[in-house]
C-alpha cells in the first residue's frame, strides 16, 4: 500500500501533467491541504518528491512553482529510456549469471504469445499483456548488473509512457476487424522482437541484444501517433490516456 505522501505526489503530478496548474504557478501548501484533505506533512513530503523529479522547483522564498511538462519532454525521456534499456540488454548479454534470469523472460514471451493468439483484446487481456511485458523488461533491468541503469529508469518512470514495460494499444482496436487485425499484427511484431532479444542475450551476443532493444524501445510514441485519427498534434492528455489504458 502506498504511503499518503506517495499517493499525494501521484495526484499532484497528474494534475500538473494534465494542465490543472499553469507553468510557473505557485503551489500553496494550504491550498493543497484543503484540496486533498490532508495535513501539511504529507504535502511537504509530496512536494519534495516532485522537486526531485523536476516537476516543481523551490522558489527563492518558501513554496514551490510548477514546471509544466510537454510532449517533447516525454519524447526526450522515451529516447533516454530506450538507450538505457538497450544498454541493460547489452550488459545482461555479457553477464555470467544471465541464465538465472532467462526463464522469467521466456515465460513472459510465452504468455504474450498465448494471449495474442486468442485474438481477443479486451481489458483483462490487456492487463495480462502489460504484466507479462513488465516482467520481460524489468528482468533485463534487474539482471544487467548496473544498478544506476535501473535507478535512472525508475527516476523517470512516473512520466506518461515511461513505466517499465508500458504498452500502447489502439483505443479503437475493436471497432472493426481491420483495426483488430492490425493491432494484433503490431503485438506479434513486438513479441517477435522480444524473442530476438532473448536469443541474443542467451547466446551472449551483446551487440545484437543492444541493437534490437533500441529498436523495440523507441516505437511507442510512433504507435500513438499512428493511432490518432484526427491528425491533431499529440497532447499530454493523449499520453496520459494511453498510459492508463
């Protein structure tokens, strides 16, 4: 169970991301206490957490001001995560104890394949896919042997689309057989990349593992832009909506 200040930090973070607070707006502790019905202590702890994430900044006097995030910020963070995950794949392929972790990756791949083969993309299936995908990606971070890679990934995991193993699904996937078929095909491609990464790591092929992971990790935003039907610029609300699918 999350602590009060951690839960509060999540609420305030989401409000900032969705534009409830304007860029440069001062966050009043009193107002936050009233809004969220909590005391000052969890508010202060939550604001310190958000300061460490770069979402708010401490003013010259007392109090914090909002640093609004943009879609471009998220795109940059996705790039960073892609490089970190590809580094983790390379390091795991070079690790002498990698065989201890391979069964977790293999199970995740098999689970995803079985779910895709059902041809059914409903909410429970999506949740199971996300859980398996998270297992695949976090196993590589856990097994890479460089704690700073995992630490840095966790430090940006609070941003939309940046949690380990985040997946993107077409929100209109069940509107037509064509969209469902296209969505299943994309999922098959993603899991095929998982298999290549797994094989490269198991064989100790660090270069191949790194290259395939980089390609795999940087497709997420491209998929969202493909799924948007109206051609309008991608918004932070879009990213949050896809994150919470």
